[in-house]
C-alpha cells in the first residue's frame, strides 16, 4: 500500500454518489476538497465522523471546502446513511475500491484478531490546483472534524 502524501497530485476519479449521480473530482476544479475515506456506512465510528462533518458544514463552507466521503458501500447503503443521519455533503460509492487503490488507502487491516483487506480511515485535503495540501492520518473518528478545521486555520 503506497499512500499518497502531501504534495502529490490527486488522482482524478468519477464515482456514483448517494443519489446515483456521477460525481468527478474535476467537478470541483479551483476549489479545496476534503476527500475522506471511511470503511463502512452506518457503523458507529463512521457515523460519528460523518455527523461531526455534517455539523461543521457552515465552517467548511466559509473556508470554501467541499467534502467528499468515499467508502466501498453500494449506492443504496449510502442513500440510507445520508437520509438517516441527514448528511449535507456528498458520499461516493467505490465498490471495486479503484479510487481507494489510487490514493493508496486500500490494504491489509486487522480487526478483532482477523486480517483482511479494506479501506484505511485516511483523509486528503486537495487544493484548488489538484495537489494534496494535507495528508491527514493522525485523528480519531470523534475528533476528525476538529483536526480538519485546525489545518484550515
């Protein structure tokens, strides 16, 4: 697993969102984009992380930052997640984990003594020029939003 780092060019991608619309990173050219990868919609940690990002949307809007949450969940699960938690940002389905692979966030994990391949909970703040401004890997699900705001200044 070769994870992209600060200064790397973000790979371009197009994925289906929670409304089954195609969304491309290039749609946000000229804007800052927080791309955050999470393992599974509607699980406790992923829910807390998403709700906290939902709750700071006004602050992110003030900083002109767009949020894209990416997981390997199918679109239908993302629809339920967005509706259940009244999420106010875009969730993207990466079922074949091609985008996760491109960012270097798909790889071996351990959970409860079991080893498997999956998404590592990592985030990338992408600048208006498509370059990764910040690789965010030191956070807990409950304080991810605070770390993001701290980096935005």
